[in-house]
C-alpha cells in the first residue's frame, strides 16, 4: 500500500461508492473485497486490525447531466 492510498476503518462513512479491498494491519492484501455505497458505513472486517482501501471506484454516471 502506498502512502497515497488512505486506509479506512470499519464503521467509517464510505467516501466513494466502489470495491474496497481488505488489508492487514501492516498493509498487506488479504485477497478479499467488499462493495460499499457512498455515505454508508463500511462493514466489519473478518479480523481485528484490518482496514479498507478503495480499489475500484464505481463508474455509473451518477450526477452527470442527461
């Protein structure tokens, strides 16, 4: 995980809709992802000390003029 990637803790409001990868306490990948919607709290992680990193932002066109 690079310094530019911000890790998010379970229960925090989701800053952007998309796929969030679960990372370990030292930033290593666990191979698991969760989908979360903007504004909703991130779900609990399988183990204590884990966090989330946005890996694939949703591209649905929400908010664009039609």
